[in-house]
C-alpha cells in the first residue's frame, strides 16, 4: 500500500497534510520530486507527449494535487494512481483545447471565405447553383442557420464525423466551383 502512496505511511500522509496547511512544503517537495519525473515519463510513453507538454500537465496536476491536500479533499489511498490520472487528464484536456482552438481558427477562416464569396455575388451564385442539394443543405444549416454539426447530424440521422467530413468536402467543392467561375 505504501508504494501506491509514494512510500508514505498513514502517519507520513497525515504529517504531509498538516505541513501543507502550515505552508511548509519541504516534505511535499521531497515526496513528489521523484513522482514528478515518473509522471512525465509516463505521459511521454503512454500519450506520446512531448517533454514540454508532459511537464506542463504534470506541473498543473501537482498544483491541483497540493490544493486538494490543503483543502482536505484527499485521503490516504492510491495517491500515486490519482496523481498520474490527474496529470493524464490535464494533458488530454490541454490537447483538446489546442485542437478546439485550431478548429475555431479554421471556422473563422471558413466564415471569412464564405463572407468573401457572398461579396463576389456573381461567382458565388453560379457556384452555389452547381452545388449539390446535400451540400447546400449542410452549408445553409451550418452558416446561415448557425446550427452546430452535432445538431445537423441529429437532424440528418448521420454521425457528427460524417457531417463534419461532408461539410469539409462541400466547402472544398464550393471553392473549386468559384475558382472555375473566376
């Protein structure tokens, strides 16, 4: 059980909590220095994280872990697993937010292209007329109806991934048609 708790006994754990509440971090630093490196290695191995991302996620987990100690939210148990799990979740959360940021940037670019296309009315209108009904439906719901892809997928009884891919293909097709018209 001690290995699951960074080698701490129940008495050591209680001392750690008391020390942290007094803002004495010496013992905490001694215990977690070894675990910190192990967790970075774990994130790099299991999630193929680069060193900087693994370090950041582990540091964020360490800060959150310390806060939970001080707040009395942690009890003696499988602390090693909990810490590693927290670091993994923080890493994955940071990756999701980076992907979401990239998706949002693409969305802004697509909306800009769409606005520019509307301003190029003759070319846009000719390309729009040549676009298939399915593409018109998805693009109209997405851009003009401001529907989320998940909502469109539900309405069309398709998976969100299928609708996302269809939207991408439709945008690509629209761009091709516009470039032919120009």
